[in-house]
């Protein structure tokens, strides 16, 4: 794997590798809705990777911790690089 990628979690056992070569994106959260499989957040969070901007329908304290499972169908707001990795991987859609 390229050194500019960081693992933020897995979906159905498949890694979610986020390309941070050009930075993490703007500070404007991007909404995605997960598909039919849970998103298991990396534990520990990648070194230097910031907390996710916000969550819809749940307090960040409930879902933002490393190692947590985000249920299928959840709409979440993420940094653009993480949102792009989930959509490109077929694990989520922009919403």
C-alpha cells in the first residue's frame, strides 16, 4: 500500500484506505450513507488523523471512538478524503 494511505476501518472485512497525499480535504463535512454492511472504525485511529466532524442521529461520543461499529444505513458526516474512500470502495453513497 502507498505510504499516503491510512487505514480508517473496515467494511465487511475489506479495508477502507484513505488517500491523504493531498491533505485530508476541507473542514466542511461530507455526508455519506453506509450501504448494507457495518463500518468498523480502526482501533487505534490512524496517527494524526483527526476526529470525524460529526454524526447524524447519534452523539459523537457514542460513535466516534476508535474500534466502534457504525451500523448499516447510517448517515454520517466525514472528512472528504474518508467519504471518498467509502464511496469509491462501494461501501457508501453521497447523501
